[in-house]
């Protein structure tokens, strides 16, 4: 993975406003338009290796679930920001259609 892609992922995730989310796939789609490369797995790899300094909890999978090993913390942070979260405990997930964010450009 090159540094340009890593920085592009982190920059985009850092722009996601409180209470909103992006999916790994939507980040990949935006960056494919901008950079012509990458996919959801590459976004996940960047987030797992270098995403601790950006609002990582605002990145969820297509079904609205945060990373399994950080599920509880992510859901708590999302709820605190006013993000629409459905369910409780391990079944809690984001209402992606209501919370999805896309960059302006």
C-alpha cells in the first residue's frame, strides 16, 4: 500500500462529521474516482494499521456494523454523537441510510 492512498483514506475519514458515517465501500468508491485505485479491503487495511488518529468509529461496514473487536466502544461513541443506532448489545448497528455521509466534491 502506498503512502498516497493511506493519506487519502485518513484525510477522507477525518472529514466525516459527528453523527454521520461512511462505509469502507463508500470510501473506496470516492478514492477510486480520485485516485483510480483501491477497494473496501484496502480501506479496512489502512484503518486497522493507521486509523487511530482519525474518527475510526465513523467507518462501518455496509450493514452498519463497526469493527467487531471495537464494536462496543464504536457504538457508544456513535450514540454520543447522535448517530442513529438501531438495536442493543452485539446486535447494535448504524442505520446507514440515515447516517451516510458523502464528501461535497
